[in-house]
C-alpha cells in the first residue's frame, strides 16, 4: 500500500527575498534525496510559505527499492584455479559482495567473474528518520543564522511528519516531530491526521501552501502590476487578501514615480492608475489572513500618508539647490569597494568624452556627464534609491536644463535588465556607454571573480547592457580605445596600476558576454566565425552575422566556406617563409587567382554594405577552385612553393576581414 | 492608553515572565543595544533576562521639533533574553495584547531586516515587525558582538515606543502623544528637540568634538591597559556619540567616517575580548 509523505518544517519567518532561490534548491535536492534513498513515489513537491517549508511525496512505496548492482570481480583465470575450483581471490570478492552467487560473463577485456551486491531494503519510515535531518541541515543555504546553539535558515519551531497516517519520528534542531501544525497568527492549531488530506485541511484553515495559488489570489485583484511586488507579496503571506486603500488627492501633485516608490517601496503596495496611466490616489495592500479590514486599511493609509508627507518635504528641500551645485557633494558618496567616490567616477567619465567627439556635441556630453550623478545627493534619492536618474531628470527639467540632457540623466541607466529599452538618443546612449564602461573596468579591477550565482555588483548585467547599446545602433568608435581610456582614467584619478594581463582580462570578459548575447539570435557557428581576438564593434559583428545567416543556403556561400577550409588545411601543415613576389607566379591559374584577388580587394574595402561585401568575396570562388584543381602548391621548388603559400595566406587573411568561414558548419 | 501605561504594561508583562526591570543606562547611546546590559549580556556565558527603557539619541535625525516622525531623541523598550525561548515569537505577540493590540484583528508581519552596529562590531539576524504596515519592533537574534562570534544566541526585542504610542493614541505627530494625564510629548520634549537640533546640526564645535573624540579614545585605551572593562566601554560609548555629532555636522568625509568607525570598533573589540578573558579566568 502506498501512502503520501508529508514533512512540514515550521520556522520563524523566512526572508521573502530568499524564497525563490530556496525553492529551487529544495525542489531539486529533495528529488535527489528520494532518488538516492531509492524511495519510489508518484511525484514529489516542495511548498513554501513564510513560516513553513513543506516536503511532500505522493504515493510513496513502503520500502526502498535498491536495484541489484552487478559488480565485476577478478578475471576468470584469477578467480578459478586450473581445476576449476574457487581461489582465495574469488572467495574474498564474494565476501565483499555479501553474496554466494557468482557467474562468468565475457567482456571486451576477456572473461570475468561477476556477482551482485545485495543490500537490505529498509522501510521508508526508517530511511526518512535516519537520513532526513542530515539532508535538511546539510544543504548549501546562502542565508543561515544561529539561535540557541543551532544553525539553519531561520529557527525551527515545529515539525509535522507523517507517512500516510503514521508519525515519522524526527528530531531536528531540538524540535521533535508531531501531528500538530500552527495556524495563522491568532488562529487555532491544526491537527493533521493523515498526510494525504494535508493540503486541503490547511486550505480550510486559511493557509495556502502553494505559491502559485497565492499568486493567483492576489493577481485576480489587479489589472496591472509589477512582477517584483507581486512576488514579494506572495512570499510574505500565507493567505493573501487584497484591501483597497486611499490617500489624500493633494499628494497627486507629487511626481508619479515618487508616489509609486512610496507605495511599492518597503510597503509593497500596488499603485492604481486611471485610463491615461496616471496614478490615482488609491492603492491595493495585501494583508495576511482574514483580519479587521477597516483597521488594517487605516493603518496602512496612515503610514502611506506619513511617507508621502515626508516626500513632499524632501522634494521641497531638494529644489532649494540646483543639480549643478550638488556636483561637489559627490565626493561624500562612495562608489564601489576601493574605487573612490562618485565625484572621482564623474572625473573619469569626463576623460572618456573625447572619444565620442564628432558623434555628439561635446559640450552637451560633458554637461550630461557632470550632472549624471548629481541627484544621488538629493534627499528623495537618499530615501528611495530606485529613483536615481528619474529624479535627476525631474529636477533638471524643473531647472530648465536642455531637454536632451535632462532625458539622458534618466536614460543612461538603461538597460538594466534584459527586455529594458535601449536609451533613445545618441547622447543618452553615449552617456550610458561611458558610465557602464567605467563601472565595468572598475569592478573588474577590484579582482572580483564572477561565478554562476556570485556577481555582487552586477558585472554581467552592466556589460550586457553595454553590449546591447552597441548592438542597437552603429556608434563608430573602436572598443579598444574606449577600454584603454577607461583604464588610463583609473590610473590617473585613482592611481591604480594595471599590468598587461588586466587588459586581456577585460577583453576576454567582454568577448564572452558578447558571444553569449550573439548566440541568442545567431547560430553558434556563425558567432564562432565572426568573433576574433580583435574586439570589433558589436554592431559590425551583428551585420556580418545577419548576412551570413541569410547567405547560408546559397551555393556560392558554401563554396566560399569550402575554399576557406581548403586554404586553412594546406597552410596548417606547411612551414614557410612568408614572402610574395608577383614575378614568381608561373602557371595560368595562379596568375588568374592573383589577378582576381588584387582586382576585388579595393572594391571590397570601399564597399560599406556587408551584403555587397560578401558578394565581392564570392568573386574569388571560381579562381580558387580552379587554382586547387590545377596548381600543385607543394612543389619541389622551394621559392615557388613559398610564393604560392604566401598568396593563399594573404587571401585567407583577406577573408578573415569578414569572417573565418572555415568555422561555418555546412 | 498613555505612553507611561504602554511602558508599564510592557514592563509588567516581561517582569511576570521573569525578566529583571532595569533603569536606563545613564549615558548617551544611539540605540538600546549599546547599553552594557545588552552588550555584555550577550557576550557573557551566563543567562541574561533584562528589560529596560533606553532613551536613544540620533543627532542626524534632529528636525527642530517640526517633523512629525523624526526626532533627535526617542525611546526604546529593550528586551534581552538569552538563551532565546522556543516560543519567543508567541511571547512577543502576547506582549502586544498587554497594550491592547490583538493579533487576530491586525495584520502583523515579520519582515526580514538584519541589524548591524559597525561601531560595536555587532550584528544580528532578524525582522522588523509590522503592525498594519508600520514598523513597531525590531526583533533580532544576535550573531556577533565586539567582533566575537556568539555560541549561544540572545534574542533582542526593541519596541519603538513613540511609534507604538502614536498608533495606539491615533496621533499623526509624535508631539501629540500623551505621555500621561495632561502631559503631552510636546510639553516635555519639543524645546529640547529644537535646541538639540540646533546644536547637533549647526552649532557643535567640530574642532572641540574631534579633540574630545581623541581624548575619549585615549582614555578608553588606557582603561583597557588597566584591565577596566566597564569604564573602557563607557568611553567607547562616548566616542560613538561624539562621532554621531560630528557626522550630523557633516564634518566627516567618507574615508574619515570609515576611519572613525574603525577606531571605535577597535575599542569595543578590545573591551569584548578583555571581558571574555576575564570570564574565562573566573
């Protein structure tokens, strides 16, 4: 008879910010735990509420089912004596397997003795009692604490663990398991008779263990919402109930982003909008469990009103000082780690401006750089850091600063996340590039090794944003110049010393991110073909890549790739001195090849459109094929051999201006 | 319910549970945690069970008696228990009933909020407790004090008394709080707030405060040399308050700030280490 397994770990409130990560960790680990314990079940699930970590497995077998394991023993010649009697080696082997059975099987290495390891199948209950506590406590939680003398994510206060209707005896962090779970605060305890009706029973007691159900309970009250706020509320409640709140209309005079920040900030309330997407003086709050709605609403409204009043005051104080007067105060704000202050960051950013002269008005750019961080000293941004940039723009417009510059103060923070828009104009894009490059070089110089989950300053995000801007528009600069200038700026402003290897690290980090992004819309072999050691402008790479994708089915393109590969192959094994002399060309087809090549070279360089460029390259296909069919490259005459190889090498390098076509998988 | 009743009800509640009610520590501190009852209480191998009201000064929060929520000096009711009882959350929720807050009708949430005091080299894991969206309590399990990892964690519960009184009395401004019959917060505190704000935000002599800081720090180190833990800790507190004043005067650059904090932390650490050494020899 199979039963359901339930283990509910009651805890003091889990950090809501940690729930998503914890859910992933527990779900996969719990499955592996059951697999490794050979416990068969229909399915297993993990549920999380702020106060519960719940492990469930449906239709669990009573006993574990360890498969018999075939074990290879000694070779037959060793296991058996000449007269066919078991040797000491065989006896020892069987002892190790806890078995008397053995048989001979032939393997590619010859005939061997085999046996099967027999293990005792324990009861599921026994296994859980023996192994679950260690499993639970030994997972790599990134948030942990000590209480009394125990360590876990947060203090464990009760445990319910049942297999069907039978109690499983657990003792974890001084807490013994039982059948009694806790209700919502202020509500009675819940007695669990059988694991199988746990979920329904909890729901009856107004505890929704499933996060997706809680999510739906909130979402159905909303017409639009920010995902992060919704998620936070799901992770903060066991039985979410939406309640409408109001604040005085006079506060609608505040800029909308400030109102949203007050509501969404730590309170995680949902702002409401009218048909024109303007905020209304209403919001939705989420309370946990049925409470006195009137009391709760009034409480929240009071807090919201007090904070809006604060915001009005902060705005008034902020407006007494212009952004330009705030620049000097940036020396009181630390940038990151040991990278000095924001004032120093602005100084470094100014040093990158000349690279973009000719693309945007330099005076405008310099002013935008100077003002770009000034709003960090305002009271509103101090209270609501997420409004950085937004307040800069609002204050700048209020002061009558040039609209392009005002916009750039906000836009240059974009894009932060994937899917964020790219800054709208050249000024904002360039300000963003300068800002992100400075941050990129700075973080990398701190020597932080970014790994899968460890990226404390969002380095990957910064660099991805940087690349996405370059991909969006052609900004005619050399990336090498930009990176080198940024490194020089750190050297000059922060007296940091860099060696050669640092630049390599910068390039390799950038290339890796670039490759990842290109791979999202280009085939992997296209990406391999266009990327090389020199950092090319990502926009050029994109254009090349798109042309290649379009041409892939074309016969000329295939021939081009084959030609490139043939040239590579012949150059690979050859050692030769690179020196080309036209007068050493003897045969018709090599003269032809050279003539075609010299004929198209200039045209290729002058052509700006990559669709046309590749067509020019196709012009070489015929001559190359004819060359390989008719000319013997590896001749006895070393001078001639040298000459021919040198010609091929030139052509190969010429191809590589566009791409390494040999890397295309036809 | 008057503020004085809130204080006595909460104190009585904790006293009935076996906590000792102490007078406030008689020095300027930034938070109830800085009182030696707590600092040495959590470090010690002995059990600790104390409750006290601690006036706390935050010079940067001075608002000339005008802001309805922010004040130079506010009051915390501080509860410290070691080892932490297994049902401490329930006990805390129950304490709210003593001041008329029924958890069944209110939305009470425990929101992650870890606490750190860089000058004390102390930090803890915990929550701020929300009552219908308002933070009324800080709930912390100490993890480290004076740079020393704690083997047995103490739980600290800090009630923000002004916040709670405003809520219970339904006031929009801290100055409207009724402390007792016919005694309002503004009667007793507003002048004080105005003067302290003027002092800490405008008038305090930076030069003399820096000199005082250096004197306090030397005296503290001197006490350490003499093996005098409690006097040394007092000077760490004096340094901390002087630093806060300098900070509110905007006298310290970022790097200087970090350096000042580091020097106070060194003194707190020495004090904690000396305390542990003495305890080990007892």
